[in-house]
């Protein structure tokens, strides 16, 4: 199965658009995405989430999954889940 980003309203990305770094840099990138920062990294996260939801049969179409994933980020729900996970794992 080939996923073509343009079919979902995204521009094709290049390696330099997606390149990460060390764990601290990557953590900041991920937090930024979950806080709503737009760009190629967010697009990849959305597509991965959309197709994960579709594969799990939680949605009927990848497009529905894309909408659900975007809403989760845009509403702040995804970031809140990350915060809860962080709080849980940091309990002593």
C-alpha cells in the first residue's frame, strides 16, 4: 500500500524536512507537534495516526482517522495525554 501525501492535502516532504537529532531535540520536536506546530513533521504524525486508527478499525477511512488525529492535537487532548504519561512515569 502506497500512501501519497498529496492525496491527503499535504506536500511531499524531504529528508531534511523531517530529520531529527538527539533525544532532547526530538522530545522538543514531538512536544511542539502535540502543541499544534504545523509543518511536515506534524503531517507525518497525522498520517501515521490516521492509518493506525484505520488499521485498528477504529475509523472507517484514513480520512476519518486524519480528522480525528488533527482534532486531538488541535484541541490539546494529545498534549494532555503526554503530560499525564510524563507525570505517571515520573512518580517516585
